[in-house]
């Protein structure tokens, strides 16, 4: 009897594995998708819109996409991810690192496509970005950090001491910060990390502490600071401290300039991956993480901030002027 039970269990596991094979095509009009967005700010909103529009255009019903926003709370991500697993969704879309890690912690069977995540391998959700070998893949939002630091040097040529400012609780920001420090060194700049914990009430005080200590600030695509960019800018701009930021919406909200990828495109890329998996054209375990090339990014300058800081934008920069 014991041997029979073991055999039945093994057969059940085998059948279960076959049923969850992501290479089996699904009827797009019937699929259920859970979407977790870590926080609400324009970049992440665009990543969701690009994904949603791509799937709807392919035949997925909008009412079958269960969109949930975690409001910047990692524990909410865990709760939402568990709900999607219990609902038996066919695929989970996770926007930002905390949302992706939460989903990956809750299931190893349901395919997960992430977006607005800087490095999937560093986040611990794939074996490698080239070949995940897990139930996770997605579209990275790794910005051209090196080129952004070069932009800082171009717009603030006299800068010597640079603050690399981010939330210490965000793995994506730590990863970008390391790249920024190396790029600063190559440019002959003295750079130091300045961090804030996952507490928006402390941002103004930390921003104030940088005044008089640094010649410029670099902020990567950090979710906490992106959501509170206006608070940072109120301090830095009033005190003539230029801030180069990770993406367009942060520039619109008070940053001086950026070389930014398009988060709607990031969402579209994730949507195409999801469709290939749902259609049985590819397996999530073998779907490489996609990255945006620096040549496909665009310069943005906040004209109002540039004027306030007395910074002249070179004509050959070919930047889009915003915030004027």
C-alpha cells in the first residue's frame, strides 16, 4: 500500500507538471492575469499601460487583468501575490523589484513576467538574465547610468563632489549606485553614496544635509525618491544644487535632466514576452530578460530648473525641453 501511495503521488506530480507547462497554448480571451504594481508614480504607471495595451490588442480581455497597487508597501506585495496564486491566474505581471520578488516567493509554477526591474539576476529571481531557468523573466529598466553621469559632467562641468542618492532598501537602486560610483571615478569625480530608509518623512531632512556638501546629485530610478521627487527638488533647487535623475517623470517633477528610456516601451516589451509564453511560443524558463539600449533613450531637460540654476544647455545635446 505504501509503494502504491508513493507511485500515485509521483504520477500526480508528473501530471501537475504537465498541466503547468507554459509551452501549452492558451485561449487569450479566457486567460486570467494578475498584475502587481509596487507603487504609484508615472514611470511604473506607464510600464503597466504598455503591458495592458499590448495584451488587449492581442485579444486578452481587460476585465481578466486583475490590477493591484501595493502603495509602496512590500508586505502588500506579498498579500497580492498570494491572492493571484490562490486565484489560479495563468500569468503574473510584476512591476518593480519588490513586486517581482514577492510573486517569485509565492509560486514556482505560474509564469511571472517582471518589468521596471533593474537586474533580475541581482534580485535573485533568475539563474541568469540570458537564461532564467526559473518561472521568471521580464523587461529590465536599467537606464544608461554611465551616460547619465556623463550628462552630469556636461551640464555641471565644474562639479567635483557628487552625491549618489537613493533608498537603501531598494536593491535596484543599490545596483545602479554601484555603476554610478564607477562611472564617476572614470570621469574624475569624487562620489559618495547618500541614502534614506524606506521612510518618505526623512527625505527632506536627508536632502537638506547635502546642501553645501556636494556640487551635484545623481538619483537613479529609485521608487521611493521618484514618488517624492517634488520634495527633493524643493530643497535642491532652492539651494542651487543640480540633480541628474534616472528617468523622465523625475525630471518633470523637479530634476534638472536625464537620459531616459520609455517605460511604456518597457511595458510593451514585457507584454510581448507574456504573449509568447501564453501562446506557447516560448517557455518562461528559456526567455531572456530584455534590456533597452542607450541609443534608444532620450535626453530631457527641465527648462524651468535649468533657468533657476543658471545652467546653459548645449545646443548639440538634442534634448527635449520639459517643465518650462
